[in-house]
């Protein structure tokens, strides 16, 4: 009886496993680069990593990626491990901008070049920082919404995880740019989560009838919110440019999103790592453009 | 007996007080639309909390429910998208969740490991598996399977389907607990496991079934969630165990097991549900919401304790 249950369970997992598996491959190279990434539990960072992987093959470098699982302490030990593996360049996407400084200094003490991606490191100087500006992105979303709505129309803002830098910056960019032009009637957190995006939107729609626009600080939340908005006239704007959001724009369900191009951040990271290894000079900060995606240009971004 | 009835009564009073307060504070709270909305929102936590009541009644705990929810919803959508008929995909998804629960149960009952430790470990394993099968990306339900969306989004006689499922599950779980021999076994294991074993109850088997059941209700919650959203997220279910445990505890079920009621759990689920809804309706700034939620939970448990004494 028990054996049957276990066999059944293992069989089931095999089915599930087969419906979504891939493979790995490796290659010889001329230098090693370490990449400590904050989390791979988020499509944004997965695209960043995938692009870095692809670029590593192109420039013939070996890339070792360690996932810190959003744990600043794990990131410290990850970087120690990478330092011991004789890397020439360290790419860091910090979990915590403040806590990362000692690890970066330890790497630099061994002569390793350091590049920060997407999030900065405070209290330490690095070879270059590659990121896009979230405040500018929030402003782009605001300007689009202002152009589509009438003066003082009611809008709702779904916020990210309270205290997260992306939530603060995107919110600040949006709020400053709509000030005096649109009326933000509700600002509530849905913690960057799709399920909460739905339930918080449902609740806010009850309390704020007649709202004309919704800005969510990431695409997961706006995708959830779309399920709760029946009025086709409401202008909806997300942030990140995930595959789902782009598809929704193509299908006419979502009006716009601000694309961050994490793949470009990852690819530029590897490109500049290669330059550092060759001894070439690089810029101190490398901005990555943000793009507002609407039905007009969505075809350029859909894979 | 009297004590249990009394604690049931206090959680009910706490709920009424909160309900009336919110009705006065927000004009949008006490409307048919809003209340149906709340019921649909609580169906996810409610299903998990139903299973969690059984687990806690035996003196156990299950921290892996959120992870099981995430894995089951992801596997159901992947199976569905691979072209398998909707009904079959749902059954397979439910089986996946049940199996994960049974595996928890085997480690707990047969290997005599602490439920806290076992499920803490399986959270990590199951979350990892979800990331592997999904490649860490959300997966949308393909447009060829739109009938799947009916479970989370549909209505029967004006009542959302998730609400009907929730109420049915609670009635079944209540009936089993009150009137079937299995229910008595659940209570006696929580009261004193050794005595239960000596009196001829197959305690291992009962516990494995209970962990299987919570796996089943978590998977059901996962299916409803993915159907409601039209997609499965690799992050779905994060932290859901805490809301479920909170609902059971607010309902007055003691964490040491043996005492508690499933009806009170339902009230606990309602309290958490109207609280989240009310905080949004009132426009309480995000930074303060966690404080209010924590304070209400603490207050509800405190009242319960004071009344008992």
C-alpha cells in the first residue's frame, strides 16, 4: 500500500518534471567571471542572468552565477566562494546596497575588478555601475497617463514592497510627475505580487468608483489588477515589461508598461567584464535606457 | 466541553465588533458586492486553514502549505498547457498536492520527526522544484483552455464558484470532525497521542491522512488562484502558511492540539479577510497595514485567553 503511494507520487513528479525541463552545456574559455545575483526567483533577474550567460559564450569567458536568494548573508558567503575560485571580474547585483560593501572590498583586495548591476553598492567605489533609473521610469509612466487622461482625473497607484528601492523610486517618479495634473485617490501596497494585485484592486475599486487610471509599480501587480477592472476605458500602466504584460498589451488588455531591459543590463555587464580583463578603460556609470511600451511599439519587444 | 463552546463564542463577538466597526468607518464596506468580493478573496486562505485546523488539532503544524499551493498550481497549469483535458489536469494537480502532503505525513508519523522541521525542509525543496519546472517564469493558461478559468472566475446563481467550493469543503470538514470516527481520532491524537495509540487508534495512518488532506486543500486553493489569475506564478503561495495558522489560532484552536473547532476557524478566516479589505477601503497607508494586522491578531488571541481564564 505504502509502496504504491510512493510509486504513484514519484510517477506524478516525473510527469510534472518532464513537462518543463531543459538542459545545460559548458565550454572552454579564457577567463573566469563571477556573478552574484540577488535572486533567481523573479523573471526580471532570470532574464539578466540568461543574457549574461549568452554574452559570456560570445566573448569566450566562463561565467559562474550564484543565487543569493534575497538573503544578504548568503550573498556574503557566495562572494567569498567566488573569490576563492580565481575570478578576474565580479558582477554583483546586491541584495542590500549597504551590506554588500565589505564583500566588494574583500574582492578588490585580491585584485578582482567589480561591476554592480541594477542596484548600487554604498560606501565603496566600483569599476562601473550598470542600471536604469527607476525614478525616470515612474515619470515616463506618469507622463503617458497624463497624456491619456483629463486634468484631475482620479487614478489609483499599486505600490511595491514598502521600503524596497524600486518601489520608492518608481513611486517618487510617478507621484512627482502627476502632481497638480491627476488626482491620486488611493495608494496601497500589493507587495509586487499578482494575487495581491487582484485583491487590493478589487477592494480599491469598491472604495473609489469613477477612477480613470491605474499605475502599478510592477507588471505582476497590474496583471492581477486587470482581472478586477471591468471598465475598458480605464488606462492601465505597469512596469518591467514581462512576457505576460507585453502579450496583454498586444491583446489590447493593458495600455502600457515601462520596460527596464534586464537582458541589456546582463549583457552589458559581461561586455564590460571582457573589456576590464583586456585592460580597456570603461565609464564609471553606464545607464540602460528605459522604454515606454504601448500597442504601437510592442511588436519590437515581443519575443 | 463548556470551555470550547465559550471560546467559540468570543471569536464570534470579536468578528461582530470588527464587522460593525468597519461598516461605520467605510460606506463601501457593507454592500452586497463588497461582501461577495471578500468571500471570494478569503477562499484561498480558507481552504488552507480548513486543512490546517486538522493538523493543529493533532498538535502538529504545516509550514509547507504555501509551497504546496505554488507547486500544485504551477504543475496543473503546465499539465493543462501540454494539451491534457481540463478535468484530468485538475485531478492530477490535486493528486500532486495530496502526494506532497502524504510525504510530509510519512516523515512525521513513521520517522517520528518534528512536523515543524519536516515541513520547514519541504518548503525549501518544493519551492525549488517549482522554480525548476517553471524556469522561474510565470506561466499563463493557454487560450485553448479557457474553461479552466471558470473555476476561479465563474458564478453559479450569482455566487462565485470559489465561495461555493469553500463552503462545501468547510461543511465536509466540519461533518467529519463532529460526526465521523475519524474526527474523534483527530481530537484524541491531539489530546494525548500515547493514550490514543493504546486505545487502538492507528495514529500513524491518521496523521498521514491528515497531512495528505491539507496537501489536497492547498492544491485546491492553488488551482483556484491560478484559475482566478489566468496564470501560475513561481512565487505564488509565499507566506500563505502564516495567514492560515493565524486564522486557526484566532479561531481559538490551541497550538498544542486537542482543543478547537472548525467553525471558529472559519470566523478566523473571515476576520483576516475583512481586515485586509477594510484597510484598503479606508485607505490606510501601506506602511501601517502590517502593524494593524498584527495588532488585531494579537488582540483576538488575547481576548480568547482572558475569557478562558
